[in-house]
C-alpha cells in the first residue's frame, strides 16, 4: 500500500478515536455528563482531564504508544466500573478494541511486538 494512503488512513482512524474521547472528556470536564456510578462531580472532572491528557499523548506520534496504553487502561477502569454497577459493558469493550486496532495500524512496532509480525 502507498505510504501516503497509509498515513491518511491512520490519521482518519486517529481522528475517530479523538472524536470519541474528546466528547467524553468534554462531558466530564464541563459537568454535562451526570454524576453516575456514585462518583462525585470533582472526581468526574478529574477523570475527564486524565482522559484528555491520555488522548493528547495518543495523538502525538512520538508519545502515541504511551497514549494508547493509557487509553486502554482507562477503558479497563470503565469496564470494571460498569461491571461493578451491573451496567452494559459492550461500549467500553468495543472502544478499547478499536483503540488497539488503531494503535496497531499506527505503530508497526506494536504489531511486531504483540503479534510477532513484520510490517516492513
């Protein structure tokens, strides 16, 4: 595949991840997402800032792998919270899988390390 087309694809996918997390972070920081799961407003706001910081790290190519790991860890916490409160868990699972797929496309070293493949 043409390297330019590959770059366009991974930036579009990165934009899709950013869209999801920006909306979620904005809702938490602005307070428009209610105090769910017994979490107070200040904690929700802090979670929004953590989410936004992780997203920024993900978007920047040099720190993207760290950002991907932080976003997936964040979603692991979301999954655990949903399980604890008997809420549906498919949404955070799907988003987590999507973040992994985008990370594997963006960062060939992850593909090589995790899947044992060479994307040369």
